[in-house]
C-alpha cells in the first residue's frame, strides 16, 4: 500500500467546550448589563405613556364630575333665589298698613 491510500482518519477527541457567550457591556459592572438597562428604559417609556393616558382619563372624569355637581347645586340655589324674589315682589304689592301705637296720650305706661 502506498502512502496515499493509507491516509489516516482523524481520531475524534473529546474536548470540553464551553459555550461562548456574547460579550456584554455592563452599565454597572457586575450588576446591570446594557441589555437590562435597555429593558428598563423601554419599561419606563411604556409606563410614561400609560401614565399620560390615565391622567387624561382622570382629568376628563373630574371635569365631568365637577360640571354635573355644579348643575346639581345650581338648580336648588336658583329655585330658592327665585322663590325669595317672587315672595318679595308679592309682599311689596300687598303692603300692610301700620296702625301705629294707638292713643299715646291716654296710655298709662
């Protein structure tokens, strides 16, 4: 046999390979990675958007409640005021005459 025909096949060797993790940059060394930092920023943006929507709903709700409360309070006040003015107008039309104190000269008190 010639050397060409006797090629040796490579023998598989068992080599422990550790998985290569992608290099990450720490924002706070050993505590917070850049990926975690980006995730926090995204969550913060989402929270801001939700907060704005909630505050808009709350503002509209308070305005509606205030206007309904004012309307509810105005009606009794307006009725009471109209009643007072009407009674005053009627009483001016039917003034009672003052009879005075009567006979002051003959009064012994």
